[in-house]
């Protein structure tokens, strides 16, 4: 979330991307940094034990949402 | 506390000023003497109608004059000339009073000598109020009012200031007393605290030290620990946010260990010592209350461990076969320092048979190897706390810390066949590679060796860390003395 804020601060369009387990953490950190809402995409948990193919599939599935998050303002 | 505009207290520029209280037998004894002294101004600390017969009698029940005159004993008699104090006497001594006032036949019929009483400004019940009145203006933190019917401990739980255990209410008086533990100014910034990157002033650290139960003399250690933890190398932010369960631990070296009564002997890593218990807790409360790092919010630990309430201990430098840890990390001998490091809970490591250092080192290496996962090399840091009975073996063999590191490094070269994914029927492990070169368990400098504990028990402890080095957390050492 700090990365998101840093990128936005430099005029780089960004979105927050994490797995669903991190929704609460993202909200808490965004709120603490003064953001009511951050364009965010949450992919299904878990991540750590995914094979490369599974990760690619997650990324493909999230692509539309990610594009929407960085283009919707 | 509201900043009150108080009138500046004054007294005549020339003449005698006395400070008394009715509650003091010596003051009552000299009542007729005071009534007979011409041009005397008397400030009364308790009963405005005392002493009788004095023309210029002034109410000092708010103690402003007593504080301005720096009164420690009553009665005190002060002589002024041109607004400047010429001298003072305390208590009652006929000869002294006669000489001081120039009145020869003073206090006829009174005993020759009576000691004075403590000034009301010294009373414990008013000392706190006076502290806040005289120095409360230096505090900047937002004041919270707790309603009269609210339970103090419950109110602090309800407001989210605690780690789940009760805290000491950080009243202005307690915070001011805590601040007496350092010469640093309350508004000085100690560090920027993650995850919210909030500035921790000396005052804010002091408030959390009060909450944690610290004594003022612990404050320099807490300040140094906050400074150390909030560095890029230590990466408290990552350590907090990781799903791994480690938290910050503090090991203290140097003279301050003894000065503040820390424990490095029996149960060194456990409960029961106030300094050990509260210093570690204060650091964690700073991260919680200043940085905003709370469990199940940005603290994403899947499990955590009980030491995340606070984990601090001291090294046994006197008994150690090695030089103090802080010295091995560049702090000059004789100086106090903290080293913060990522820590899980300690895991006991028994070897009650080995008498040869080579054999004992193998046992210790086995324990270190279990950190994170027996099959995973290179990622996680760790610490080894060597107990006295294990330390003895290395002392007798003449092994210093560097030698033990060298031997352990050698023993912690992992056989690739054992750690490849699938080996031992365990899918976890490193990807298969053509190379059969052994792989070091730890990154260079990835584990520390400390010495502490009780004299009986051939048990050391391994403390697992977290991902070491850039992107993870590296131990950080900072000197304590600059924070005194």
C-alpha cells in the first residue's frame, strides 16, 4: 500500500494487488495513509504454494480487473 | 492538562520572608517569634489563618511561592536585599535566628533548637500535581479524559492502547517522570515508525514506556531500541506485515544492564524481571500505538508467538566465554547498546552428554538447521543463545565466538540431495539442480551467538528469525548512551 501511495505520488498510475486474505490489512493501511478507497484487486488465496502455471492462471483471471483498476478514475 | 495562566508570585524586595505550615510543630513553636519580627512576610502552606499576629501573612496553599523560593523545609527564613536573596536558615535555632534577624532577645522561653519539617512541596500527594503544574507545558500529546466512573484499565483497553494485557495509565505526571530518564527533549523525533510511518517523539516513546510499565531509567534503552527497530536494515515494517510469526527482540549489552537490574541469569529469556519484560513490551507498544501496527490489520502473522508481547533480555557478559555481542558488532568495550533482531519464540536445545566442543557444535548445528524448515537454506536468519553449561565446553576448549561460527558454518553446509524437493518424502525443499555443491543453511552473518542463562542445565536455545538481509530483516545495533 505504501508502494501504491509512492507511485501515485510520482504520477504513476497504480493499483493494489494482493490475495483475498489481505483485504483487512489493505483497508487498515490505506485508511492510515489517508485513503478512503484504493483501486484494489484481490486474487484467490493462497499464493505461496502455487505452481507457475497456477500463478499464470491467477494473473490471467485477474487481468481484466487490474486493467479496470488502473483505468477507472 | 490545561495550561493555566498563573499569577507570578512576589514578595518584598527588601526584608525577611518566612515560609511555614500550621501542620509543623516547629512552625507552631515559633508562631510568637514570627509575630514579633518587624517587616516580615510569611507565606503559609496549609492554614491561611496561621500564624496569628503577623501583619503580612499570605496564603500559599497553592505552593507557588514555596516552589519559587525552592523551599524544602519549614520554617525557612529568607533575607532579601534589592530583590536578591542574601541567605536563608531552616528549622529553629535561637542563636541562628537571633543572628540572622538581628533581634537579640528572640523567642524567650523557647527551646534552643528544634529541627524543621518537610515542606508541603515535598509531600508525595502534592509532588505529582506540582510536577504537572511546573513541567506539564512541555507535553504535546493529545490529552484523553477518562470519566470519573470509568475504570482506568478498562478505558485503556476500550481505546485500543493495549496488547491484550493491562497497561499503566500514562498520566501527565507519570509521563513527566518517565521523561526524567533522558536528557533528550520531549519533542525530539526518535524515529519514523511503520507501518503508518508516524513520527515517534521522545514524549510518545515515554508514553508507551509508561503504558508498558517501565521505570524512567529504562527509557534510554527503549529509545535506542525504537531507533534501531525503525531502520531500513531492520525493516520492522516487513517483519510486522509478514505472515511469518516472528517479532522484534532486543538483547542488551554494557553497563546499563546492571544499572537497571536486568536479568541475564536463570530464566533469562522468561518472565519475572521488570526491565526485561517491560522494555520489550514498550517497543511493541510503540509499533502498535505510534506506528499503527496491530494484529489482524497490518500485522499479518498466521500464528505469532507469546514473545510478541515483548521480548528483551541481557547478555551475561561477565560469565561469557566470548566478547559481548555488541562488541562483536562494533560497539566499543564498556559502552551500552541494544541489538534488535527478528525473533520467534526460543526453542530449547539439549545436549547433556557432549564434552568435546566438536560434538556439542554438531548438536547446536542440528538445532539451528531446524529453523524455518530443515530442508530450506539461505532464507531465514536465527540466533543461538548459549547457556553457561554449554559455554563452559567452548571456554575450556579455547573456542571464541569466531571459532564457533566457523565450525557451525562448516556443519551447516547442507547436502543438496537431502534438501531437494521430494527428498525424504517431503515436497518442500529447493528445486533440483545439476550442481551437487553443498548449500549454506544461513546467509553470511545470518545467525548470531549470544550467551545467557542459569548455571545449571545443559540446554541452549535457538531463536528462529525471519527472512534475512535486504527485503527481510537484519539485526541492528545501536548505542544506548546517546539516549541517556
